[in-house]
C-alpha cells in the first residue's frame, strides 16, 4: 500500500453540488449581497491588481477564455467559454471553473466550479454597478434575454438595488416561461412580455442578457427614454453587441477594464476617443456616476478577472468550517522537494 499523499498535496475543491449546497445554506440573496460587497471592495483597490485583457481563443462557434489577475498576495484565474449555439444542442452557453493560488509559494489554495459562481458574480457586479449609476428610486427592471443568467440578475437587483418588479422578454417564449416559473416565491412581481418594446415599458433599469454570435440590435435608440440605466451584459466578444450605436452616443458609458471593453464591449462600435468612465473610479470617488435624473447611464459589462478573483476569495472564506468542499490530491509533494522522480519510482499502481 503506497503512503498517503502529504497534507500539502491537498487542495480544497468546491464541486457544483457543493456550490449549490453553499448557496442554499446561506440563501441566494445573502450570497449575492456578500459578493457585491467583495467585488466593490476590490474595485476600490483596483490599482493594486495586475490587470490584462483576458486571453481569448475564438472559433466560428464560440470563444474559450482565460481570465487571470493578482493582488500581489493571491493569484486567480478563470477558464470560461461562450458558445451561443450550445443551447440548441442541449449544452450551456457559458461554463467555467477557476483557481486561487498563494503568490508567495505559487501553491493552489482553492479549485472551484465557476459556472454557477459566474452567474452569481455577474449578477452581483451588475447590481453593484447599478447601485452607483441607476436612478435611486428604480423599482422595475426589464430583463431581456431569459436564459441561464437571467434569474440571477433579477434576484441581485432585488437584493442589492431593492427592485420589486421584473418584466421579462426573450425571443423564445419557453425561456420567459422558465424564468417566470423559477422566480415564483422570490418576492418579485414578474411580468412576462411579448416584445422588447412591451418589456421596457415603465422600467427604470434595462438589462440585456442575450446570446448571439453577431452584432444584434436588442434595443434601438427610440426605445430609450431619459433617466434610464442600461445594464448591457450579453455583448462581450468582438463582433457581438446588443445596443444600437445611437444609444451609446446618448449615454454616459461606464466600463470595467477599457483595454478589454474596447475590443469586446458595446463600445467596440465607437471611436476610441469617445469618453468613457472606468467604474472603479466612480466607486473609489475619483469620478462621478449619475449626475442628473435625465441622464442615460450604461454599464457596458463584459466581465473582468477581478470580479472572479473576488468571487473565488469569497468562496474560500465561506466554505471554512463547512462540509461544502472536498480535498483533492492535486499537488505532487515529494518528501525531498527535488526527488519528484523518486516519488514516482517508489509509487506502485
Ligand atoms: N458580462 C458578463 O460578465 C457576462 C457573464 C456571463 C455571461 N455573459 C453573456 O451573457 C449572455 C447570456 O448568457 P446566458 O448564459 O444567459 O445565455 P443563454 O444562452 O442561456 O441565454 C440567452 C438567451 O437570450 C435569448 N435571445 C437571443 N437573442 C435574443 C433577442 N434578440 N432578444 C431577446 N432574447 C434573445 C435566447 O433565446 C436565450 O434564452 C451571453 O452572451 C454571455 O456571453 C456576460
């Protein structure tokens, strides 16, 4: 019988089942609020992070991306894909997993599923941004695109921004019916709609979260009245946008990391001299967010590595003292650090 791996070999692993158990244990709105606070705190210390646009490998049908960052103490990365055609094949558009590591040793500290965690962190980031940008009395959100991310978005805007009503629209009525069903009992008035125009009626906030591998026009200029906050989630790849360019021309635009958003966000439609504001600057008090009740604010979200780092660090803390992880024998740890081969040689099948 070969010796058991040393303690250093083990890395906590949060499976999909663990993540679901953790969210149920804590309550989804508690998790969303906590994630928003973690992400906001990290946006406040934005300058401390290593930042780089994500490394994207595009194909004709989708994209596979690596999203790394570090605050000097911890390093994190996420593997994530985006394949809009996948749902037609019974697969998800977005799946993900990620890792946190200790910068001092380079040893991994956490491996986690991130498909659920991405939906949670995206929703928490959206609502956190809206907390700074949306009209203060906003109570109704239009949710266009009722796929995997949509219920998470609705609940984050309830938990973090205090909305009480969501209006749902998707080109596929089955997706709207699914979202409406899932939102029953969560304390929101849910209004299914049959067109994008109907959906935005009376909404102070509009979230677009559609998946299409091309430039789409989910919202046209004539649909957007003064004072609205737009949370644009689905345009997040080169050649994949959701808003008509004229809306951008009338909006105050807030982005995560400009180097990435110019390539992937709605602003890929604009000249690079067009004024944009980095969201972290608003959060840190260096720039203004909403300045008037008639201003149209747009959070041109593509998703940035720091949000995943914050989410992983939150999970690392949240699982401590719980059963919501297993230890994986993930790291070869020979007794003599230089005798890796000897470790292999002495082991038996
Ligand atoms: N910004 C971020 O941080 C972030 C994070 C995660 C996902 N995303 C993006 O969000 C989008 C949605 O992700 P998902 O996992 O919910 O995808 P999904 O495939 O599960 O859902 C997308 C929905 O959009 C609907 N749709 C497509 N075209 C439409 C249109 N013209 N009008 C209305 N509805 C339309 C589809 O019918 C589908 O129900 C994707 O594009 C994904 O890349 C962004």
